[in-house]
C-alpha cells in the first residue's frame, strides 16, 4: 500500500505491456512511501523515488484497474489510442 505521496511531481515517458508499442508522458509523484508484507509475514516500509517510484505506482494502478491511457487528458488519450490502433 502506498502510505505517502510527495507534492513534487515528475513527468516521464511510460510504456506498458498491456498497450505494447505506445509510450505516453505520465505525471506522477516523485517520491512515495510504501508498506508491504513479505512472504514470511514481515512488515516492510520504504521510501522510493525516481524510476522505482514510477514503477511501483504504475503497477499499483494495474491492481486498481487503471492503465496509462486512464492517466491522460482526453486529447492525449485519443491520440494514443489512434496510434495504438495503427499498430494493430
């Protein structure tokens, strides 16, 4: 679970295996604090930033049923969807 999000945001290109061949510019909090349970029931809490923070947020989105297209403005989503359809 993500416990905290920084106020500072960063935008970077993200790809997704759910939408192969498409890279979209996504804005996310630059730093997050995450809590998880290990395989032996240990509790872990750690702060992540940079690429690791973006990856964790991306995967947490999937657990919530969100893909990168859902994070785009309507115009950017339409363009990305068109680009994706061309690739298919």
